[in-house]
C-alpha cells in the first residue's frame, strides 16, 4: 500500500555544500504490515516520515500510496489523501494550544465535510488512551506523555489506512509506553498498517518487519511472517 522508490532528500548546508539526509530509500509496505524503524539521532528518520506524510518535498524519488504518486498530485488530491488515508503522529509537540483536548482530537475529522461533529469518536479515542478526564483541558495543562497520547488519538480520528508515528512513546514511563505499544498492536490487528519510528536506545522489537536507518540509508534487519508479529 505504501511504496518508496529511490526516495532522497538533500539539505543545503551553511557552507554551500549539501547534506543527504535520506539516501535512495526503497521499501514496499503491504497492507497489514507493522514496520518498525530504528536508528541513531540524525540518521534521517523524521525527514523520511515528513516526506511520506506529505509535509516535505523529496529531492528525488517517489512515494506511491496504493499506486498513486503522492508528490505528483495537485494540492486538493494530496490534502484528501493526507486527511483520509494517513494518520501522522509527528515528533515533538504538535497540538494547537488554543483548542481543548477534545477539539484537538476531532480537528482532522472536522476538516472533512460531513454531518457528524466527531465528538463521540474523539471521546472514544480519548477513552482508549485513558485520558478521557482531560477532554476539556488545554494542551499547556498536560504532561508530555499525555500530549503525545492526544496526538495519537488525533491521528486515528479519521480511521486512517496507515498510522505513521515518530517516536510516539518518547516522554512516557515504561508502563504507559507499553500500554501505547499494545494499542498500536490492537490497531494493527484490526487491519491498519503501521509505520513506527523509534530511537535506537528504546528498541523493543515491535512489529513484523524491523528496519534500521543509518546515515540516510535504510536496511532491513528482519522480516517475520505476519503470524509472528511481536507486540
Ligand atoms: N531543515 C533542515 N535543514 C538542514 N538540515 C536538516 C534539516 N532538517 C534536518 N536536518 C538534518 O538532517 C539530518 C536528519 O535529521 P532527522 O530529523 O531526519 O533525523 P532523525 O533520525 O529523525 O533524528 P532523531 O532521532 O534525533 O529525531 C540531521 O543531521 C539534521 O540535522
Ligand atoms: Mg526524528
């Protein structure tokens, strides 16, 4: 469902030289896969995810979503794919500070024209994240781990086909982080494809395919049959 073909991103450096953050990456992700990517800080993981999420234009190469070339679409088609097929939990803090937690979660839902207001769906996801009691607070009144759980709920509100998450358990204690990983496992077993990036030190081997990113290059570490997916 998601194919990267010779995907590359070059950044200009301060001294007129250039730096290749993502270097000709090829990967073919199937529906139902749970792909984990580990790698050292600076190896290019977030750069790659930002290109897949439609936020950063590749220098060269292609991103195909169900066969459609993401970066050759017009703005309207791209926005539609981003809002309906992809759930993205970016690295760092991404909540809107002047919206309540409940409204932050239902924002992507609200951006699509429909009859419902998304409140029930947003509440259900907050419950799954065990933060339903925070619904009427504002982001500044939450801990880092709580904000991250809100961002995960927000990424799921439109029932995406693929959930992409960049170090989603950063800032979480071990117990909460295990709970969130179990939730990713459950979401995956319901048929949603998962692409997860973790920092090298918190490698816990989730998923059926594990990749390692080093200096912009992506290499497969192992590939288990689906029945052996580890959660
Ligand atoms: N806008 C930018 N301009 C120039 N260089 C950048 C830019 N964004 C990122 N980089 C560089 O590209 C490299 C890869 O960054 P990236 O954020 O993709 O790493 P990462 O693997 O996600 O690291 P971390 O685990 O710390 O999040 C880093 O060396 C970073 O300094
Ligand atoms: Mg990163």
